[in-house]
């Protein structure tokens, strides 16, 4: 997956912006025709010129979120861990697609 993303990134000579919408997150892929009900609500929108940084920031937000009834990060964390989901960002950084280091800049008032 990281190598495929790198091929697209390279094809566009890095002229790409990456946007992650963290809203109504389910443990299932968006491609699933019958996904599980979302258990983690709106966490916002993240954007970066670095695909690894934006994904790492999203992972950090999910893993560090203090869940509450009806807004629970635990099922998503369990799925990420079970599927070794953090491996992609590790490997993407290793092959030079981007960096897991980032600085969050909020535009909320």
C-alpha cells in the first residue's frame, strides 16, 4: 500500500495534498458495502503535503482520544492493532514517502 501511494506521489512530482476526514469512523473499510456502525464520531479534518505525517497524526489522534459512551475509540484501536495498521506508516517512512514527524496547526477558533 505504501509503495503504491509512493508511485502516485512520484507520478505527480509531489504536487499533491492529502486530506483525511475523520468523521463517523467505523472499524470497517469505506469500501465495505455493509460496514459496522461508527463508534467514533467527528474528530475533524487533517491535511498535509506529507501523506505519512497526516496519517501518523490521525493515528495519534485516535490512539490518544479519551473515549466516552457513544464515542469510543477502543474498537477502532483494536482493529488497527489486529491488522497491523501502523506498519504502513512505518514502512512508508522507511521508503522515503514522508515523515512520521509533524506539527499540528489548528485553524479552529
